[in-house]
């Protein structure tokens, strides 16, 4: 993942891949309904996601990216934590 893209750009790219809007994607992450969005995802994309998630090193690299940290910060803020 390119570490120079903004959080909003990351959402835009991900939502395009998932055939949804950035707002819907962010809302689903907040509400815990992300699985509903993933149900319509192409099997190749799900396999690729599963492969990354099964690779601990790659997953940690993604979770430690500035974009992932910003997402967690936003989600915590919306839930009243912080």
C-alpha cells in the first residue's frame, strides 16, 4: 500500500474495488457490518484479502500504516473512546 495516500483516498480506492461508496464503507466499518459489503466481492479479491490476512507480517505492515492508524483513530472517536 502506498503510504503517501490520504485516508479519504484510501477509502475511495477501497470502495471502488468493493463497488460501494466511501461513505458506505466507512459507515459499515463503524457499525460492524463490513461483512455485508464483502459478500458481493469478487472471489479473486476475497482470496487476495485472505492471503494477506493469513500472512502475519503483511497484515502487521498494513495495520501499522498511517492509513490504518487514521481509520482506527476515527472509529475510536466515533465510538466515544479517546
